[in-house]
C-alpha cells in the first residue's frame, strides 16, 4: 500500500515507522501545503495535520479520488461539508477522534456504562483528559466523543469545560509534558465514586489503528467510522 502522510509531526513519524515495518511504502510526507501531483500515486492518504489544514487536505484527496483517513481534531465544524463532498465524489473517508483499538473499545465500554448509570441520578458524571503540552485543541476529540457517548444514553444535553449546568457534563483538560493520552470518566456520589480509565503508554496504538483503518478502507467507497473497521 502506497501511503501519503499529510502531517509529519510525532504521529506522522510513528505511522511512517510502523507502516514500513508492515511492508507499506511512504510515497509522500509533508507538514506544509499539499499539491495534488505530489500525492497522485498514493493508494491512500493519512491526515494527522492541524485543525487549519485538515479540511483542505481532505478536500484535495476526495476531489482527486484518493481515499483518506483523518485523525486530526479541532476542525469538526467542517465535518458535514466533508461528508457531503465524499458522497458527491463517491469517495472513501474515515474520520476518528482516536484510531487506537483500545480507545475504540473504551468508547463502547463508556456507552454501556452510561446506559447502566442513567437511572442512578445521585451519581454526577464528569470527564478528565490529560495530554502533552503540544496538543493544540482542548478538550481532546476523544473526550468529546466520550461525552457524546454519554449524552446519547442519558438526559445530559451537552458538555462544558467551565461551570457546567446540571444538564451538562464537565470536562477537565490538563496539559502535562510527554503524556500520550489519558481519559477518565468519573461517576461521583456522596457515598462512593466509580471510574473507568484509558491510558496510552505510547503513540504506537494510535498509529497502528490508523494503518489498520487505511488497510481496511483502501478498496471501499463511502463514509465510515472505526466501528465499521472493528465491527463493533
């Protein structure tokens, strides 16, 4: 599989290393603006760029029939536009706030727990996420996905970083040197606290999940998620 890496930061470099180990080829890598003739021979593009670059990267790929997966967060105001473009161009697209297999299993656990806890109103739900200081967005896309999983299975109406109402989930975002990614959901009452947690030890899990998604998507058409890839 010939891969174009759109975004060559820490994640891009990790994806490159693991993709080469799996026998794939990196035909292009960039941290700057992408030009179509530079990626025209790629079988698939993997976008881990920046919130400002993601929409233009994804658009370029979809308009030129290059399957694309994106793990960039902080650009989702443009998500619906990308879905419509993918459908119009009969393209191939996966977005995930987190490609880690473990995190996607954690998403499902979170949804199950939120259903289980919904009748027990004495428990106040909150989310804490911790990442490295170079992370540009807060809260993380993973934390937002976790919050949406709870909202879809409860009476909560939204989430907020500061001063949430009773109908909102409080998310706390912390930035600490060299933390790969930790997410904790707490259900706290006056009597006790119930917590579920995912902690990444390295970036390899995110990179391997992205490569797995790319391998799965390369011969398919449509808009998919990691639930499709993992059959969850």
